[in-house]
């Protein structure tokens, strides 16, 4: 089980910058096999470390700012971050950067040395080896999905919901640390239970430390916090997103298909519709999903909202020169453990997303968001995201660029009405994605020769001519039975 989970996680964080070649048919992977007796070399020490745990959304966000020092006699370029084996397959959005010199994220990848070990590692490769006795300030950020536990696990329809988060007051590290501090930011001051450690509490923030004594590598002190979070824990087990380009129509058609679930506390009694209808007048906090807000790009039009039954009329679309917003209301409130699948789609002017390059091959650059969809205050997480960019028929030399870590890249053929050879389609797959990826662009470049633009009109013309010629030929046939005079 752990081996299979690790393989998934290895793909999730293959890099922070993906670039496909002209024929990206091979899946991407970052799995690095190390010896079974591997232990991170003790060539670094953490001089100062500050860890921030943010629990304001329905998933855990962590940021670690630290100063590392090379204590070896040779330059070093590989820094290891440990994670528990049961957690590493839920980690997403892992990035490491130089805090003092903003720039591209460093290369980071999952390593495997023993599938059954309770600890696994991320390896960060510095762009330049760090000389002996030199220091570097790192900023490491990531999120962890599906680790918050409702406690109690079952509540009444109008009860408050409480979540439990368990962590270590010492930041997990493969190296000794001279000084460190851990801060936990909560969404509320309603915190009934705090166990482990002796935190300093100021409002909704808990501070553990500072710890000024030398903390050995692998030190662990368990702690937990239970806090009020009467909002839905929205998780999409799968999101399929299609972006289809039409040069002739000047249209960019987007469609997103969601399989949602609420990971919050379950109802301990049957759903009471009368009680639910009464709450609509004063709108109290609830752990159920009532509605979804989907901000779209300005100029979006022709939206639709359907589910397994058909069209859902409980939606509202507002569009003007400053914003375009699609408000969705499911057919029923989605309480903890309940599921809801649906699809939404809309059109947009292609000129807002596509630019032409002055090349002999007719180059084009497409810039679209990697992820759109709902934007909620409590956040939304995605277990698996599949993005398909459907290019015009005849497009070639396809390349792409995105900051979202990927687990797979494929170049497929999509056939639709009046196509001859089919449309070139770029399929990208990502795991453990959070709604923060909404702001990250996806850039696709491709060549679209001048002659390819006339493929469909020529196909239609030849098809119509073939029908007329066939009809004319049949009309010229003599099918009479009698002799010719």
C-alpha cells in the first residue's frame, strides 16, 4: 500500500516548471531510487527556522523559512526534507525558493529508498552548490490535503463543526537545528482543546517556542489542536477541464466536469428538509455546501450548468465590463459524506487569450489559466486534475509551460464533426492540487500553417460536391425495364 502511494507522490512533484517537447507522449516522473540504508548526509545545519501552519482553509498550508549552513568541507547542493510515509502522498504544491533573491523555484523531487520506511524524503537541488561555512535563506511552501479530521465525526444538522489537526511542535528536519519556532494560524478563537507543548496563545494564533537549544535531526513532539470550522470541507476527487480552440469561429470554449464530496462531519440523524428551509431566512453558519461562486474572465458568455439529471436552473450569471461571475446552487445541500457531480461551461473571445508569432510556420501562443472553477473562502482541493487543450486540426510542434507540478503529459488526437485526421490535443495531469493554482497560467505554443486553416472548408466543399456528383450520376442512370426506342 505504501509503495503504491509513494509512486503517486513521486509524480506529483516532479518539478516546479514543466516543459514538453514536440511530441510529449512519455509520462513525467521524479522518482529517484536510493540505497536501502540511505540516510541524508549530515552536511547542513539549520541556523534559524520559522514554521507557519495555516488552518484557515479546509486543507493545511505550511511555509517554512529557514537559514541553512554548509558545515561540510566541500560544497553541497542537495537538501532533504522528511515526511511521514502516510502523509507524503497527500502533499502538493511543493516549492523551494531563495527567500532573499526572488526567482524560479528550485528543482524538488520525491526520493524512494525503502517503500516500507515510516519516513520518506523530498530532495531540493540548489541551483549552485553552497560553499563550506556559507549560509542560504530558503522559503519552502506546500499544502497537505485530506488530513483534517472532524471531531466529533457525526453532528446534528445545525451543530457547529470542529476539526482536529495533529502535528509536531518541532519542524521535521533531517538536520540539527540551532533555533526554531512554530506558529499555528487558526480561523477562529473557538479552540476547545490544545494538547502537547506549551504554546503562547494570542487570539487565533498559537506559538510554540522559540526553542533555543540544539534540536537533533528527527526530533518529534506530538501536539494537536481542535478548533471550530463550521464550513464545508470541499474536495473534488476528479476535475476534468477542456479548453477547445476554434480559429474559424474566434472562440475559446471551456468546460469543467466535477466530482465533489464534502469531507466534513456526517449527519447523525436523517436530513430534515423543513428545518433546512427555515434556516434560509437567517442564513446561519453550516457545514453543508450551499452554493459555489465561479469567477470567470471578463467577456465570458453563454454559461451553462448541468448535472447527472440535466440542466440546473438554480444558477445566476452576472457580467459587465469589470467582472464576470457565475453563481451555482446545487439541487440539494451537500452535507458531510455527501457527493455531487456536475459540469459547467462557457465561451470567450479567442483574441483575449491567443497571440500570433511572426514565423514562417504560423506560430501561435495561447495563455489560459491552468485551473478556473469555484473560488470559496474555505478553499477547495482537488485529488486529480486532468486538463485537455484541444487545438485546431493540423496544429503541430506543440509545447507548453506551467508552474503546476505534473504527473503526466500526453499528446492525443480528438475527433469531432467534419474532422479528417483529428485535432491535436495536449493532456496534462496533476495530483493534489489546491485552489491556489487558479492564479497560475498555462502557456501553449503551436504551429498552425496557413494551409491547415482551409482543411475544414475544403473538406466541407468536397463533401457537398461529392453528394451532388453522386446524385447527378444516379440521376443519369437508366433504370427503365422496357427496350430503348
